[in-house]
């Protein structure tokens, strides 16, 4: 029997192919994690491509922020380093081992953080007026957000590569489509903030601004960046609360409602909140849903404060939410969202007529970022 | 300055909607820096020629979907 008959083959080429195949199979036998290694290298290559794109987005947003700040700054060449200092700044969450009083501790830290961040931007851009300084602060926050996303993804990519941990990189790969979508939304948001355009999140503010438009009103500031406009509608007294505009601000609606409730005593018969809410996939943008509770996003401080005072005074809470995606919330306002502001207004008026009697008072709070939405 | 157009998708550009304070005609133009909703601007109304206009909206126009709605 000749060597060529090995394995039932008759020619040299077939023999070589058989031997190669056997050797290949032996790799899997002696090196069981070989297939995992191949998979790992594919995932890492895919992540590297996405990380590069993320870096491009980060650089694009950073460049736009720098360009916008430069117009109002006297820092010159120092501006670049100062921006990096702001991008790398951080806030440490309070200790929650003993949760008693955590909301007020969190509020204190968040307020300090927001104030110092805004102050740093104001110092950097002394030529910017009040509204512009707020908008620039928002822009730096967007740049900081995208920079943080990039650094976090890079951290897990490098950690996964260094430790050859397929489970780590696999999880990251699964999350990447959403992360890329959010990063691209941040990129679009940087355009909106650089030019002071209204964003989807501002729909609540837009709705209440339309509610008080052309009505005789008394306007005063109740909390930082938060104003109240007192109007009369169909014999009902409305205390309309919103963030001051047209600079980018969200104000302190929780503190505003609390102070109003303290000042008004038993007169307030309903608290109505209007805000943008995250829609589920497949749902229509600009759809209005109504319910009960406090429609306020964020980390929960404002929501907690309104719930606490409402419960203490036994005042019902009504909420209107305008559906939009996370990307639509931070990018220039879409037509369907802008039109929803008019529709929600009619619903708010209807609930006021139904739940608040003539001569009684209600608080209507328009929640969201007031960028590009002036005072009426 | 930025290479957005080559590297990234186009960013939607909003339009500014202005209402004439004299004849209430509404017209639109591309957004300009400094525009904000409820700002009074001195721009000529294309219908009556009045120069007092109010910005009543700034938003990205959406094309009506040509494809039929998914059944799900």
C-alpha cells in the first residue's frame, strides 16, 4: 500500500488536503479555546472600528465647543487646556449606605456642581451675556457627555483586549448600537446648542409659554433660572412655572413648586406637569399621553420634592407626557413635537376646567430645557 | 472647519416660522443665529409689507412618510 492510498485518496493533492484538515482539527483538540480566540479577535476588530468613529464624534463635538467658546473668550491659547479641565471634571454621588436625607444631600452636591460649572464657563467667556453663557454651559456639558462615553467605551475595549475577556467585549459589542446612537445624538445636540436652537426636550416649556401668551400676567423668579407667571384662565388662577429662556436652562421646578405651595397654603387644588417622555420603539413621535403623577425627568430631586409637598397637602398630581426618542429629545425640535405643544395645551385647559373650580388655583409646570424658547 | 459632511450624516436644519403682526400671515425661512421663539423681529412681511414679525416656531420640517405604516 503506497502513501498515496492513505485515507483512501489516490493523488498527492488530496493527501495534502487530508493532512491539513487533520492538523486543523488537532488545533481544536489541543487548544480548546481556539474558536473563542478567533471570535474575540473579530469582536475586538469590530469594536475598534466603532471606537474610532466614537473618537471622531468626540473630536467633532469638542472642536465645535472650542470654536463657540472662542467667540466669547479672552483666554486665548489657554482656552484649549481650560476646556479639557472642564471636560474632565466630575461629581461624586453622596454615600447611600444610610439613605436617610439622601435627596437633599444629592441636591446640595448637584447644585454646587451646576453652579461651579456655569461659573467656570462664565469666567472663560466674559463676553457672553446671561442667555449665551447658559447656552454655552449646555454645550460644554454635551461635549463632556460625549467625551465621557468615549473614555468609558475605550476603557472596556482596552480592558477586554488586555485580559482577552470575551464576555466583557461581547457585552460591550451588544451595547454598541445604542451607544453609537446616543453619541450621534450628542453630536447633533452640539449643533443645536452652538446655535441656540430649541430642542425636543423643550416641548413642555413651549406648551406653557403658549398657555400664557397674550394673557395678562405677573412674572417673577421663584428659584434659580425658574420663573412663575400668574395668569387667569376661565376664572381659575394659574401659577405657570417654567425655566427662564431663551438661554439653555432647566431651572429648579421642584424647588419652585415647593415654594409656591408654601406661599399659597391650601389654595392650590391641582399640580399639572408637562414634559417630554421617552417613547418605546414603534411608538409615534409627538404622541400625547396623560396620567397621574409627576412628569419630571432628571435624577429625581425635583420629582421627589413635588411628590413630597403634594402628599403633605393632599393635592392631586396630573401629568402630560409628549413621546419622543432620546435622540429627538436633545436634537433640534421636530415638527411633530412642536405641533404636540399646541395639542397638549388644549388637553391641559380641559383638565383645568374639569378638576379646578372657578376661583381656585392650580400650578402648571412646563418641564424641560428652555433653549431657544423666549419669554411671553 | 469641521468635516461633518464627509464623516457623519447631515444634521437636520430647522426653519424659523414668522407671523406678521399686522396681517397674521405665517411664512418660514432657514434658522438664523439669534432667532428664538416669541422674539419680535424686524423683517418684511411678504404679503402686506409690514416689518413687525413674531417668531412663532423653530422646528425641523418632517416629510410625510411615503411608506405605509407597519402593521405591528
